[in-house]
C-alpha cells in the first residue's frame, strides 16, 4: 500500500468524519452520515501521475455532498506560507 495515499485517506477520515470501508491499492471507498441522517459515499482514486487524485461522491443530500467535496479540496490543497 502507498503510505502517502493511506495518509491522505486518514486525513480525510479524521477531519471530515468518514469511515474507510475498503481500500484496494490506490482506490478507496469512504462512508459517512450526518446527524440529520444524510448518507455520503466517496470513491477516492489516486492516479499514476504525480499528485493526481479523483474523488467521486454520492449522497441523498446534494448540498451536503458539494460542501464536503469543497472542504476536502481545501483540506488537501497545498498550503501557502506567508
């Protein structure tokens, strides 16, 4: 298993309250649900190109899914130092 990909998954799970359902090589399924009982599933794939990442999601609340994907994008983007 790729340790960088595993760290990325751990970071998403910790900060966004997801559970790792299954990981096969550089592909993982994550699951979460809100206190309002909205369900969210993510499929995270790390490409062979350097730093390429694909995240697809499904939810019974599209607004929640959009907000989570934006939060994950911000979480995983390189931080600028000033």
